[in-house]
């Protein structure tokens, strides 16, 4: 069976996000006030062939740990 898994990868909250800061400054320069913090991440869609939803989730978990997210700098959420 085919499963579609979404993996959201974001920088850890305690780390500086230079991309987010650049976007935040750009928005401010455009006159868009009132925007607080901006964080930039990745949204990854996986099409997984597996026997069950649990097996597909396990594959996505392994892919996230081994390749998609850097645990030193990022966290991930699977849905």
C-alpha cells in the first residue's frame, strides 16, 4: 500500500536561524511591521510503499534520523 508522509524539519529553537533573520529583516524593510520571529525550515513529502501505516512511519522515522534532519541543529515532526 502507498502512504504519503510529511516530514517537517525546523532549526532547534535555541539556535540562531540566519535565514529566518534575513527574511525577518526583509519583511521589516518592506514596511511589514508587527512580525516577530521568523524560522525557516523544510517540508518534505515522502511516498512510501509499506504493508501498514506503522511500517511507513518507521521508514520515515529512519529516513529522518539518518538523512533528512541534522539532530545537532534541527528537529523533525512526522505526520
